[in-house]
């Protein structure tokens, strides 16, 4: 009894681990996706590279030894150790610049993360659509099989003609073909999801979409979408960094300093001293401030362009989602008033309608269901696009 209970608990735990909803799949993709992992390391390298520019230069040490030919006692020695450095305010300005660059790099990483997660979510939505289509095709296949068996018997009894029998057999063949194609597409989508998950297994078994209502307040939606857009956040961080870069470059005229120690030996006598120096930046800093200002202006134009694109894409997606949502409601109302498939089959077997009339009615019903499934998939993808800032 204890073993049975342990096995039962283990089985339930295993099933619980396997069952994943869309949010859990996206969490897994974020943790395992190779492109996201690679970009995280790139971001880390970029941050460290930015910090390198604010390091002290390497200290220098030189030693010179001179002697006079034929005079072993007449020798000179010189040791010079120096350390160069910038004016202290420059280090503080560059440290602030590095923080702003780090925020910009994080923004670029967020853009890639969002793109990958949105792609994974759309794959999940396609998998749900294909599974719903699979259920419809399975129903059609069972129905066609039953009719094929029945009309084979009726044909043998002389109660049906070969044209009707061939019509059913053709329907059976078509449904089998569609089922095979659907199964292939579903398997390919599952493989795509596994690839996005870093080739780790995904246990996604959902057959219904999450409930997503169409937002009524478009202005609030637009404000949230703009505030949460990583592309806009990234370019704004770049603007801050470029403004700070202008400030740093303006300080480039400040001389670079150098200090150190000097030791001289001459004929046994030792001389200690201090070395100080300065490097006047007459040429090295030329045009740097102008370059930084031009880059800042370019970035500001990019920010305006991204803002226009965000508003345009959101408006298009929202309008399309409204149209599809209205079409879905029309389909739902129509389905409520439609004839039941079982009643049609009873009418056919009872001789109340012909085979042609039956197939016309059934084809319309199944096609309407498939159209609804397709519409719902488009609606879900549009809502995923609209709410991508929440990923």
C-alpha cells in the first residue's frame, strides 16, 4: 500500500511538472534560449569594455645606465617611474557616462528578449490553433468513416448508388490528407518551440487560448505601450549617454597630468627627485565634441521615428483586432442558430435529405468552424503584439 501511494504521488508530481501553460513556457524560454544567453554575455562584455576607458593608464618605468670607456669608476645611472592620470573631475564624469551606457546596453538586451519571447508566444498560439483544427478534423474523419461503412453496406444491399459512395470515399480521403498535413504542421511548431527553448523539452499541452479582452480605453493602452517599449527606452538611455559624452568631450581640453619618482646615480653619489608633467591636448581632442553632438542629434531623430512607429503599429493592430473581434462575435451568434451535425446525419440516414444536400450543409459548418479558429488565432496574435511590453 505504501509503494502504491508513493508511485501515485510520483506520477502526480511528474504530470504536474510536465503541464506548462504559456507563461511557464515563456519563463523556460527566457532561461534556456541560446540567443538570449549569448546576448546577456555580450551586454556584460560591453559594460566591462565601457569601464576600461575610465581606468588609469599603466605606470611606466625606465632605467638608463651609462659609463665611460676605460673608466670603470665613471658611471651614470637613471631610474624614472611615472604614473599618468587625468584631471579628477574627468573620472567622475566618465563614471556617470558608464552608468548611462550600461542602461543603454540593458535596453538593447531587453529588445532581443522581447522579440524572442514574442516569437515563442506566437508559436504557442499556433500550436493551440493546430490542436483545435486537429479536433475538428478528427470529428470529420470519424463522421466520414461512419458514413463510408454505412454506404458500403447500403451499396451492397442495393439501397445506394456508386456516385454517393464515391463521394463519401473522396471526403474520407480529403480529411485524411488534411489530418496528415495538420499533424506535420503541429510537429514542426513543437520542434520550433523546443529550439527556442535551447533544445530542451517543452511540455505545452494547452488546447484553449488564454482569455484576453479587447481594451476599451485606447489612450491608456497607448500610454502604457509607449512607456513599456524597450526600443524607446533604449534610445532614450542612449540619448542620456550621448549628452553625458558631450559633457565629457568638452572637458577634453584639460591637460593630462603625470607624476613620478626619479633616481640618479653619478660616481657613487645618489640623487632623488620628483617628476611632474602635463600633456596639452591640442590635436587628440579635435572634433570629438562636434562628433558627440552630431550623434546626439541623430539619436534624437531616431527616438522621434521610433515613437511614430510605435503609435502607428499600435493603432493598426488595435483597429484590426476590433474588426476581428466583431467577426468572431458574428460567428458565435451564427453557431448558436446553426443545425446540429447529428441532426443532419439523422436526416441523411432517414432519407429526408440527399447526399449532396448533406455535404453542402456539413462543408459550410466545418468551414465556418475552421474560419473561426483562424480568426481567433489572428486575434490572439494581435493581442500578443499589443501587449508585448508586458513580456
